[in-house]
C-alpha cells in the first residue's frame, strides 16, 4: 500500500470475537497495521496510549458503550478518525454519532468492498490533512508564505492610497477582471467600477475614511473587466488604514503623519447573484413550462384591474383546462404528459397579443389575462384561436395526440370587479364547458353561480353526515402475492346519503378539503378504524393491519401524531394494528414538518405508507431520510403493465429500489389475472385491487376473511 507521510494504524473495537478476527484479517491483507479491543475500556486505553489513525467502532457494547468512547475522544481532543460499524443502531444514535465528528456510519453485516473503500477514503482524507500540516510548518514564517497566501487567495485583495488609487492588488485580478496587476496599479478605483455603481462606491469608500464613523464597511459593486465582458458582481469588505513609510496600520494602531488609505477584499459573488436571480425567477414561474405561475399571474391581474378601473376599459380572465389530460398521463406516462404540457405552452403563447399574460396554475390548468379589451367579443376571438391551434395533432412516439381545451371566460366589469371574483367566475364557466361536452369556451353567467350552490349544499350536508353517523368505512383487502392470503386492509370512506344513496369519495372529499371539513372526517375515520380493529382482533384476526388514508391538511395539523397515539390507546390497541397512508406530495409540502411527524409516529410503532407512489414530482432523497415502511405503487403504472414496456421498466426499477431500501411494496389497482401474474413474476410481494376483492362493508368483511381461511 503506497504511503507518503504516515503509516496508518487502525483499531477495531467490537465485543464479538469473530467479527474482530474477520475485520483484522481483511484489513491486514490490505496492508494496514491493525490492533483490536474487545470492549470500550480496552479501546480507551489504546486510544489514549498511542497514536491511532482510524477507529472502527461498535456503538452497542456492554460496560462502556461506543458513544462513551466517542465522548472520551471528543473530551480529550484526541486526533483520530472514527467510522461506526454497528448492527442495531437507531436513527437517533446515528445522528448523535455524526454530530460528534464521526466520518462515516456502516451497518452490520458489513460489505467488505464498501468497508475497504470507506477506510481508504477516510485515511486518504487524514493523509491529506497530515501532508498539509507538514507543509504548513515548513512554510510558516517565510516571506514566500505571505506572498503565496495573498496571490492564491480566491478573493481580490487591494489597497487604495489617500486619493483612491490602487497602491496594491493581488494576482486574483487577472482571473476576475482579465487584466494584470500592472494594468490596475496607479488607476483610480472608479475606472474599474461599473458606471451605475460609481456613486455607491464613492459614498461607501468616503464613509470608511470619515472620522467618527465605523471604520469597516461592506459594499456590493459591479466591476468592469476587459472590453465586451459582462460586469462582475463582487462584495467588497473594506477598512480604513494609515499608510506611512514604516508600514500599514489599522484604525486602532494609527501613528501620526501618515495618509489615510483603504484596505479591501472583493469576493466574486456572481454565482450567488445568479442563484438569487434563479430563485426569484422560480418564485414567479412554472419550472416545467417557464410560464408565469399563479403568484405572478395574480400580481399582473391586480395591476391590470387598477388600470382598467382608471381608464374605463375592459379586461378578460380565461380559465383553460386540458380535456382528459389524466388519460394521456395514464396511457403514455408522466414524461409524455410533461412534454405535452411544454408543447401546449408554446402553442398557447403564439395565440397571445403583446401585453397578455399566460400562466400555468395547476397540473393541466392555465390562466390567461387579456387586458385592454374594447368589447367582450375580443376574448371570444382569442378563445377560438386557442381551440383551433391546440387541436392540431402533436406527435409522440410515432403516434398523433390530439388535445382539446375547456375554456371559461369572465370579463371585467360585467362578470366581476375583483381578482377573486373574476378568477372564480372564469373557473365556473370552464366547469360548464366540461359538463357540456368539453372542447369549447363559455362566458360566465349568473346561472352558473346558482349551480355552484350545490357545493355549498354538500358542505352543509357533510356537517350533518359527521354528526348523524352517515359515513361508512369499506375495506379492501391487501394480498400476499405468494400465498394470496390477506395481510392487510385499506379503509376507504363512503357516505350513505339519505337522498342520493351511497356516495364515493370523489363526490364529497374535494369539497371537504376545500372547506377544511376533511380534518373532522379524518378524525372520524381514525376512530372508526380503531373500533373495527378491536372487533377483528376479538374475532381472531389481530394480525391483520388496517391502513387509513390521511389528507395533507390533517397530516399537517399540530399534534396529529399525539391524536393518533391517544385514539389507539383509548381503544386498547397496539400501534402495530394501524398504518398511516400519505401521498409523497403531502410529504414534500413541508419536509421538516413531515420528518418530525413521521419520526414521532414511527417511534411509537405506527407504520407509514407512501400512497400513489410515482405520480409526484419530488426528489427520491426522502426515502433514505424518513422511517417509511411501505410504498404503494399508483394504479396508473399497473394498468398497462402487461403491454407497456415503459411501465414495465418503471415498475421493475421501483421494486428493486424498495427491496434495496428494505421497504414493503404494494401494487394498487390489480384488476386482472395477467397483471397479477406479471407482478408475481417481477417479485412484487403484495397487491390489492378488484382482482382479489372489491371494497367490502364491515358486515361482509369477517365472512370474507373466514372464507379465505
């Protein structure tokens, strides 16, 4: 093994003799010097007695634990690197160890290749540190060191004389501005400051030199480089100094007879400025289509309304929704859906006048602002143009896709005089187009407002439904693919409406979410599921877990985890009887809050399932950081799995990922034998769908379970 400035010594600390022996043999075969400790006390003795470069440390040991060994190393500031190798460490233990400076965290049983790679990386990092310390000692105190530091600094270091001319500048000026130090020396600072920033620079540098004011200051400026180059953003930190033949002195150590100059450091902040501009752009634009988002659209609508009120002109707001977009997503996949949205955005922009604003405000929803209209018919002209242009086919995978729009129009002042009224009425008009066959546009009318009162009726009836116990829970079995035995039940809500009969969630859950009743409904579901779980347990089915769906609003409620624990406890159940299902979009709405809630639930034994997995647009990083138990693949991936190669690839990849992360996997929406056979062959462990059973009311559930054996 090649070594440059040190020969690494490794200490293996573990209370298992076989593990110590295997690790020692592996490391010695790789050329390392290895010693062992059978417990924490021996480890402390060896670490404190001689130089150890790397400690492979078990956390859970009798007598003195690995955490106590870490505390010893930290307290005595012992210069050694630590890699944790432990089998039963909790997330909290791992976090505590990492906070104490641990380099890495490996789990038992260890992978030899991964362990050797980790050891090599840690020792390489340590060797670089030792090399640097040796070089530092050799250079310290020399004139070359100071010159090297100044000229190799990532920042532009400069000195201005009393007149504001450059008396010194380091070599960073060459890479930052494209000119040499000789080109700058003797020039006034204003010659390299962007014209629009010169007054700011003059004011800032004068303040630095002004007696009685603070001696240091920070200024953001743009500096000029070579002709034709864009100005470079820098952050200047400068202090007032005294310049005289004997040296340079700061304010506190000034001597009489010297001139007042300026010492400064200019840091290139171009990347930061670009990031800030990107963040500002993303705050007001849709990432996928680059169109304005809802926030920017609302701002422009408010401005346009103010102008229309002052000038007496009209404006129109259009609500546009792609017809049957979900079918396109389900058939061709979400990537095709995204490409279609981008294509649609380009087509729509070609229909606009200068000054119009098109925004993407939802998955397949767009809003259009048409200011300065002379008559209502002007909006219809643009609407017809949009319908004509959007109807032209789009080619995807050698197939022609034809799309249509449902467009609702609200005109100021005829259909409303405020932003919210116009947006709501445009939506109502768009919904009317949906109801009457799609592929068209419709102006708002008062009759539409009256029809919208139906939603209010549903809301009022929901209050009664909760109070009068009209809600019902149906249960859909979750099946072990190998044995086809029931291993779990998903609780699905229904509403036994006294006039309209049995209503599905789609008939009332969206309204419940809009009106915040969803949290009351969620609490009812939790209580009823626990009651039913008690009955199942008493009937001998205590090993079957019940999964309940939780809305984003309920999941984000303060104290949601405590509500779950209290409800389970009140019914005398063990937490293992319950699983919480949340969508990945719910998780990503507030990652910090999600981490806190999910960790609390998991810590008490409540398992967490990610519902409709695969249809969100989030980073997969959360799968590594959250204590999740189950992934439920969305039914859209299962629907065409037998014939769609793209869907096959996705399902296979997600299955492999779940297995690698040791997370359970359930395929939703299995409706036919061919889907079952394919998933079974692919290694899918669990599934649910009409192929096995439709959702069952509770009175029919126990007979079903009995028949299943």
